[in-house]
C-alpha cells in the first residue's frame, strides 16, 4: 500500500475511514463504504486506517473516536466527522465537497 501521505496528497478526492476492529459503528460503516465505492467508482478513493495499528497517523490527526471519516484532496482536510453515517448523507457530503473544490 502506498504511504498515507502520498495518498492524501494526490489530486484525487480521498475518503479516509479511521476505524477499530472492536468498534460496532465501524462495522456498520463497512458495507456503506463498499456501496459508496461501487456507486462512485474512480471518482473517489477510499482507504481504511486501523487506529490501533496506525497510532502515529491517528495521533497526527487527533482521532479521538471511531469511526472518524475525513475527506482529503491535495493534502488538505476538506471535511471531517466522527460517527457512523448513512450512504445518502455521505454521498451528499462528497457531492458538496466536489462542487466546492472543482
């Protein structure tokens, strides 16, 4: 896997899911993110970061609860929210973010 910084510094819109294997709401997000990727295809890149295995990255972005979802483009945080979300809510956020950053 590419290094985290290389991924978020790309021009492609990237959704990062900070999660933990023991987290119930994180497990709920897995099928939502799979459907999102299926629906949006190459328009977005989705990566999952296990906070227990990637403590440095989690600390750098001050992840205090999981799941925490963040949108990046060109290394900038465009949006951030903690907690599980519905597919429709997540699509709306991504759509709004794409319109603002084009």
